[in-house]
C-alpha cells in the first residue's frame, strides 16, 4: 500500500450522509488526507462553501471536533479515488452495487475497500460485481459488522457524533487477508478488530434484528407521531422484544447451518456498548446510547427499504439454500412489503446476487475463507471431466 509523505494512508469516504460526513470529518481532524465522494452535487455544495465539515461531539468527549478541512469534495469518482489507499464506503447497503460499479474502472493494486457496514452479504455482493466488471486490480474488499458511530447530520455541513462503539469486527474477502486490513486501519480506527470472515460479520448484523421488526410493529405509532418517540426504548416493549428474540434465533440458526457461530443480539449489546441484562429487553434499556434516538418520521425509511432487502432477504435466501426455516423473518418481510407497497424480495440480496447460487456449502466456505481460485479449480476440474477428459483406467 502506498503512503503519503507523512507515512499515513490516504482515505476516501464514499457517501455524504449521516455516517459518511462523520467519518470524513473524523479522519481529517485526526490528520489523515481525506477525500469525500458523493453521487449528488447538491449534498456537497454546503460543505464546499464552508470549506469542510463541522464535527460536534458531546462535551468532554475525547473524539476530535471542530471544522475539518478535506483534501477533495467531489462527484467525480476518478478524482475521488486518485492516489487513495483506503476506500471507506459509507452509504446505505442498497447503494453498494452502484458504488462497486462506479469504483470498478478506477481501482488499482493495493487498495482496500471497507463497507461500513456490509449489512448482510455486502462484501460478497461488492466482490461479485467487481468480478462481473472484470476488475484485475489486486484490491481487498472487506466489511465492518456495524457502523462505528452513532451520528446524525444537524445541518448540511454540520454533523454530530453521539457515541463511538467500543469494538467493531471487520473481515476481508477472503478471510486470510483480514490482518492486512486491520493493520492498515489500526491507527485511525483502533476499534476495528479482526472478524472471523464475511459470513460471520454479515450474519452478526444486529440491525437485521432490531430495525425492521421494531419499525413494522410500531408502524401506526410512527405514522401518528411522525417518529416522536424513543425508538429503542418506547418502541421495544417486553412483548416486542419476544419477536426480536425469535428473529435473532432464526438468524443464529442460519449461521450455524453454514458452520459459523453467530453472536446473539444480547451478547452484541454487551460487546458493543457494555450493556448487560438477563433478557434482550433489559439489555436494550441498559444501553445509554439508545436513549434520545427518535423513531423514523415515516415507515418508508431505511429501516425497511434498506434493512429488509439487504439484511433480512439474504438471511432467508441463505436459509432456503441450507434448509433452515425462517418463518418470523419471512413474516416481517411480508408485512414490510405490504406497508410500503413494494416487493423487497425481488430487489433484495439473493444468493444469486451474492454470487453464491449453485455453489455447495463447501465451495461457499472455500470462497469466503480462501478466495475464488479454490472454487474455480474445482469447477474447472468438473467441467474438464464433462468435456471428455478420459479418466485414467484403474489397474486391476
């Protein structure tokens, strides 16, 4: 990986929403050369006028704050990715495919791409799109299990970080390249720790458990109050938490069928936030980071239009491949489709869109742990046998 004159990696943050602006400002204030790319010019104009992004943090917090000066703020992907070492993708998961297609012509050897977060299957989808576009550059695609900040844009060029999570697993595709990614990110993000693999980070996506079901089960409240309630506190009663626990159990079962041990939602709350409780309901109420976060103003929100197709649909698709029933997750998907009058299954991440259709469980594990060549070699061997490669006769 190339370095600048100060021996620091050069970052490009792709996406100028709540998370992307917070990440770009944080990196720039930490002294890292940082570019910001966004598809829409309108979103960037206020930042260009200000000359950067103002980052606000809670009083007394150790996170750097002030006005961050960025190297480049642009809608031109070639300009954004020029001489960049690490690409931090910080867009909703339904934008990952577009970002992969946009990046493909401009990638070069040694670059690292990190999806923040991947949701469910993000790295697999991104990697599959690069293969479809015949990218030959030696790049690493990785994904974070969750987004590192709880953050919100206050004004067009002003963003606030409410909380930085303690520990975020990050995994590369293939898994043996994860140490390279962690080493490159460590100085800027010591919170990033090695994840086992991208199946584990994908199926440890706790947003899949919390966001869609809480939104569906509070849909009347969302529409009548326009989100004027505390989403994780008022919106998760004891009975609602029973539904979340069942969804969580189905997610864990799909991971187990692939041979991976997924963290439970209650365990994740403890790891990410130090929030403990003898039930999921108690653990969520013990998390100070959830207090003050309001509900969405409408049901046509990323908690459904992102988290259902990009988190729940791939879980059910993988479950179907593996013979694992996911009835509660399918119910939430069905209700979400009815609420927003759409078909999330048709637009979601299926096994085919992840590049896994037709692979055996063994081949999927090889792809995830070792990389594509192992799968190709086996496929090529079978193909050669079908085309008439004469098997050697066994001597008697």
